[in-house]
């Protein structure tokens, strides 16, 4: 009996279970995950910007910059378009200027529309200019690569200057005493100079731009022939010889806008007009603006009663302008 009593007493004892509640510091919570997610998102956006800068052209960068400068100027008008980067489709439920007099709304919007159109036109002109510069820079590199590493063209590398100017790509070939472009007092081109122009023609035909050629001489009088043949005629004939060499190299006759003899009027060295280095040929690959100016000048001449070159010169000859 006592045995069972002792068992009952033991079964009625209180059992205490201690549970330790662990409390973490603030850094063990979930806030760090939010901060890290913000950091990862910012880092992703940063690398996305770097990728866009590397993968886009100058023209595309200009368009993107124009959008963020004035998004409304690039927005569609009158066709249900949206000025926002993400087009969610459709038109807004609340139409602006709803219930107003259309004439009043039109008068208020016209100045803005005109300003937007003007800005858009300026952007298009700038985009076209950038395309031209990019194309001419590429053409410049091709001309420079033509003579690089070619021993036969070493003289050209020393005598020529290739640069992009306001009017286009200027290829200036200067006459040297030891390497003249033409025979003395003649428009007969030296064989090595003709060979370079033949090779250059294959590069120039890759672009559609018009070409002007300018001939220059020094100020040394040309012989004693009673003024029948002067530096004006000589410079013009030499420019035309350069044109013929390019045509022989494969360049089409229609590609030429002007063949001009400048005589000694624009010396390369003003303080030494008799220097042989003033004798030179300039081949200008015209950009669109320069070509447009020449075309407008030609139309003005025709309107003033000057006959077109085709009506004055025999077939196959280029105009000479003095």
C-alpha cells in the first residue's frame, strides 16, 4: 500500500520545462535584405547605363538625350500616341481641354506646336550632320589606310593632308620639288600621282557624295606667251587632269560638282607665294550642306541667264570656273 502511495505522490509533482527565448539584435532582422535589394537594383541600373553608353551610337545618344530634355517634342500628335517611354496603349479617359472652344484651344496650342516642329527640324538637321561627319571620318580612315604600309605611296603620306572640314572631307596633295604632281609648266600628271588617284577612286566610289576638285599654282608667271596661257588656265587644266585620273580609276562622271582653277589666288603660304608647295590639288568630298550651296548657286546662275555647262562644253568635258 505504501508503495502505491509513493508512486502517486511522485506522479503529482510539478514538472517545469524551461524554454530559452533567443532575442536577436537589430542586425539579425529583415531590414538588411531591403537595403541589399536596393543596392543590387541600383547596381543593375548602373551597369545598364554603362552598357547603353557602350552599345549606342552618337546619333542614338543624341535622340535619347533629346527625349529626356523635352519628352513632349518627340511625342506623337493627333494619332492617340503617348509621350511616355512605356506606351500602355489607348488614350486617357480624361481628355485635356474637354468642353473648351476648339478655336481657343487651337490658338493656345499653335505656338507650342510651331516651337516643337522647329525643335524637331533642328534635331533632324543635327542628326543628318552627325551622320555625315561619321561617314566622312570613316572615309578619312580608309584613305589613310590606303597609303599605310605601301612603299609606293610613301611620297603621298608626306605630301598629302586629309582632314574633315566644314564643307566635307578635304584631300590636299601638295607639289614637292623632289616629287612633283605634274611636269613643270604642264598639266601632264606624273605616273606615281596618277596611280594614287586610281587607287583613291575605288574608295571614293563607296560614298554617294559629290566631289569638287580645286587646282592651285604658285605666283611664278607662266612663261612669256603674251598672256594667252596663265596660271589660271594651268591650275584649271591640272584640276581637270585629276578628275580624269579619278574617272579612269572607276569614279563616275556624274559624281563631280565642280572643277575649279584657282590660279595663285589662295597660296598655302601667304608669306612665300612663289614657294613650290603652293602648287597643289584639293579633292573635296562634299557634305550635304556644301553640295546644297553649290546646287543653289548653279540654279541662280541659270535663272540669271548663264547657260548650263552641258550647253557650252562638248560632251565628256568638265566645266572650268575661273
